[in-house]
C-alpha cells in the first residue's frame, strides 16, 4: 500500500499495528530500490514471498494486466488457463520486438524491465565466476548448442564467403550439429593423447588453417567443459592462432562458469588473442530448467557481436528462461552463488578421493586428468563381459544412478556423414575402457556417498 492508504488504515485499526506493518512493507520496498539502484546481485538471497511480490508488482506494468485495458491487436497476451497465467506471473508478452531480443515493448514495460535487470544480474554472476573483464552478455531463450548456431550465423554475416568451422574433436552430437544448423561445414581436428589425458592438437589445427586458407574458415569452435579423460581445449593458444589468421573463435563454455580455472582461461584468451563470444548453459550453471543460454564477450568487438546476435533473432522470444534466471539469481544472492561454487570444488576433490579408495580394491584407477576441473574417469579393464564393459552402466542405472557414461572405445558413430571412431572417447583409440562422471554445481556429499556405495556393491564378484 502507498502512504495515503496506510494513513486511511490508521482510522480503522490501531496506529501502532499499522506503523509496524508499514515498516515491514518498507523493508521489502527497500530491497527493490536497492536492486534498481545498484543493478547487481543482492548480497543475501531474497525470500520467496518477496520475489513473488516484486514479480506481481512488475507484471502490473504490462498492458494485459491493466484494469481498464481493451486489446484489439493480434497479440494481446491472452492466456486461457489460470494455471499457465500464474506460472508466468501474468507476464505473457514475451521478450523483444521486431526481431530484437533486447528491444523494449510498449505493451510490456514490466517484462522489459525484468529483462534489463536479469541481464545486470547475469553480468554480475559472470564476474563472480571469475570472468572479471566481461563486457556484455545476452540471455537467449534457446539451449546452448542452438545458441551456438545463432552465434555462428551472426559471424557469417560479416564473412559470407567462409564456409568451414574447425572443430577440435568433442564427441557430443548436439555441438557438432550446431555447425550444420548454421549452414556451415565442420572440419574435425583430431585430438592427441598425452599420458591419460586427451588434449588439443595445436599443430594439426594450424596445419589445417594454412591448408584451407583463412578466407575459407569462419571460426574455430572450441570447448572448455567436457567429460574426462578429455581436457578443456587449449583455448589460449587457439585464440592466439585465431588472431594471427583473422578467423573467428567461439567457445562452448557449457558448464564452465562453475570453474574459476575455465573463467581465467577465457579471460586470458580474450586478452592475448581472439574470442568473439563464449556460450554457457543456464540450466547447468544456474540450476534452472533447460531452455536458456548466456552469450558473453570480454572484448569490445565481442560486445558488438552480441548486439548483432540480438538483432538476428527472428521474432519475439519466450520470457520463461530469462524469468527463471531472474528469480533464481535473486533467490541465491551473491553469497549463495559463491557458496555453491565453493562446495562444488570441494565435492570434486571428495569424490575423486572416494573413487580412488573404492576402485583400487578392484584393480582399477582414476585416470590422471589434471586439466579437467569437472569430470573424472575410471578404468574398467577388469569389467569386460564378452569384450564389453557397458554392463556396469546398466547395473548402476537400475540402482537409480544417473549420469554415468561407460565408454568401451569400440563403437563408431556417423553424424551428418562424418564418422567418429571410438565414439564418446573423443579420440579414435583410447587405450582401455572406462566410465566417466561429473561433479557439477548443486551436487551434494550425499549424492557422492550414495553413488560410491552402489558402485562398490556392483563392483563386487557375484
């Protein structure tokens, strides 16, 4: 209520009670005032009721929620189901206007304001994650690899004659298909094995650039977050090569925000070489439902590219992915997000130590992959039945363990006419079968202990 209404209430109930209620109301108003003024994550997360109150207040700024609004246009944010309406807090106009994700909508001042605030909060999250030099970011209502396709399409507008994207091998179908979705042709750069770890072959990358010619190559699509024993690409060296040859560089940073090491690599890559944009998932990094991605850049050139990506998006966009991020950022606050990052790092080391304890009993070892801060892999040399080790993954799945990937190195897969030998191992012939898991944001000690207990049981002789 406003000041006038509180004064009127004093004529109905005791003034002391009204005064107390008014103070409580001002506390919530002050939180919103602080957000509007500072435009960054609150230090402490907000409670759910406060977030709901703010969303209801902001949704009143959209025309479909005006008391006397009469809509006669083709899109008036009419919603049949009250369940759907409540799920979206009455924010039904979507984002953007005339094919620009960042454009303000005359009918939706509240939605436009939420979009602006969400971008401020996400930029603060990026900096908290270690991307201290980030210039700009864009929340896109598409999952990571479709967003990568949009980034590549934007780059192609400036270099229409280029048709190739160099792709240091990463055995993940969606990443590979994003290149085709952009109307481009991938050239797979094989990786090399260094001890247990799979690394980028920089010599082969430069050889292919020289052979094909930089005018025919649009960009390199590199990767930070991946399953062990593959390590993040050598993105600093790749960025230097891209600057040297004047070709684009897009980094798939899918769940890389969770690692300060990956963030540091991106910052240094942008400082020493060329990085046009890096793309990360909202669900993998911010614990929201699947459906959104964040494109960001640490250079002025990248900032311009982000604006072009926003204008390339055709039509309006769903508000849902951005709204999920906005709500979650306010709920976490800066301290909550930092705590999640710290706990993930601790759980990674805890899990690795527990895995060593258990698997060494059965003659297996945790592979040495020091450059991968998310994932670990364990040999399965003694688990083969009829030449395959995949049965261990099936047994764990029946025990309600999800996320384990068993790789025997013997399968091949053809995607859009390109055949990958030893598919899922990121290299044609890895020396032995293994399984791989990841410790990502939100994982708990209970998750790890439950997994280790079931793994131990399934590893024992029948």
